[in-house]
């Protein structure tokens, strides 16, 4: 066969990795975890394989070389079992559709590569660290799938043995190395970005969302309320005599009490509710699709549980209470600003009426 055509085809296959890498960054931003992420990665890898099979190196009539090997070899580390199955099934279906004498060896090769990729993924990172060595080993082992060519007619095998076979193995290894390196870099970059986003939106002491997150959630809630006429309620909670706790036991104890109170509140809300450390010892609950009577019941439940709780310090147990103000969107309170003011006034009324109580705007 013409070696220049083979080398040109190898370069084309390596160039396909750029498209896969760019698309991978979009996929993992859209699907952060779970089977949906695995399926999306599997579809992406399958599309890359199909595109490669559409423009392959034709070794003989019905026998092609393309980028499937590298894409399937990394399917398990980056797409998990779901991604591997999806990629393998879609590529196998397309290979069957293409037809030719190489169909059966091609299907066997797909199964072997997926098995090898899975086996390499099981090797502990401490024994085979993520990086160049692991990628080379993966590419080299994945190339063992070429044993499937033994099922081809002898005259075709004769055209493959030698330089073409060496070129294919080298291309497979290079492709795995390039793909793994860039995808691993993208995963690391995304982890760092998400960690920074988490720090930007979450209060480090209470692990609640911060005021910046509240502003974003409030805007979204108001838009939903306008479009769907959904109920929206707000509960403002403040720890009673919190300054006295800091003065008597110190700020470390005050921080511990505040964090424990926040944990109690988190246990009592739904996953869709927004719980925010609004400032100091003040915590705000933004409850979407929640009428005022339900918000009032929630506030009373939280108040009662905190009153009965005991917060242990190094020397003794501390008991605290909270006061709360509840307000809901209605004809009088039509904006988030008005809702905050109404809840704040209700909270003030709870404080001046003896504390450890819930007042409704």
C-alpha cells in the first residue's frame, strides 16, 4: 500500500482528537456527574469514532484503519461503564453498516479494546500513575486488539504486516497519549473552576450559601413567580442574645453554635430551598412555591428544634433560641426588596415580643 496515504491518514486521525477534546469540555460542563454524563461522553466518543470511520485509511477493500482504538481505550476512564457501552454499541452499529470483509475483525477489536481499557482503569493509580506512562501502556495494550486481523484473508494480512502495522500501533499510542493528556487537563481545570465557584457562593463557616448567592436565587425566584404565579416565601432567622454567647464563651464557641444552628436549618428544608447566611448570625430561607402558612410551619419547626438542642463546648453545654420573621409575596409585598423588609419587620417584632418566637408579616 502507499505509505504516504497511510501517514496522511494517521495525521487526520490525530487531528480528530482536537474536535473530541473541545467537545469534551462542553459535555462535562453540561453534565457534571451521573449516568447522563457517562452517556454524553459515550455519545461524544462514538461520534468521534464514526467521523473517523467516515474518513479512514483504507488498507484493503472493506478493511479500514481509523481512530476508534484510542477513543474506546479511554472510554472507561472518562465515561465510566455507561459511556463505554454507549460508545461501543454506536461504533459497532456503524461498523456493521459500513460492511466489508473487515466487519467481524472490527467488532471483535471493539470488544477487546473496551475490555483492555476497563482492565487498565482497574490498575491503582499508585502503581500506574496518571500521566505519560499510563497513557503509553493503555495505547500499547489497546493495540493488542489488532490480533483480530488474523481473521482476515492471508493476502490482506500480508499487506498489513510490517510498516503499516507499526505505523498503526504508533498512531494508537500517540492518539491515546494526546487524548488522555488534554482530557485530564480539562478535568483538572474544571475541578479548580468549580472549587473557586463554590468558594465564591458559599459561606465557609456555616457551609450555607452567601448573600451573593441569595441575590441570584432571589432574581430567579421573582422571574419564576411572575411567569408561573408560584408562591414565594421568605423566613428570616436570628439567634437570640448571640453577642452574649460570644462575650461569655468566646468567638470560637459562637462560631460553633452558628454552624450547628445552620446544620439544623439545613436538615429541615427541601433541596430546592435556598438557605443563606445573610449577615452575622442572621440566616435567610428563600422558599419557592411555598405559601405563607407552610413557611410559618417550617419556621416554627426550626425554632422548636433549636430550642430543644444542646450545643456542647469544651466546658459545658450551651442552649440557644432563635427568633424568626415570615413574609410571602402578595398584593402588598410584590418585590423581593419589599419581602425582605416585611420579614425583617416581623423578625424585629418577634425580638421585641420576648424572642424565641415566630412572627408573620
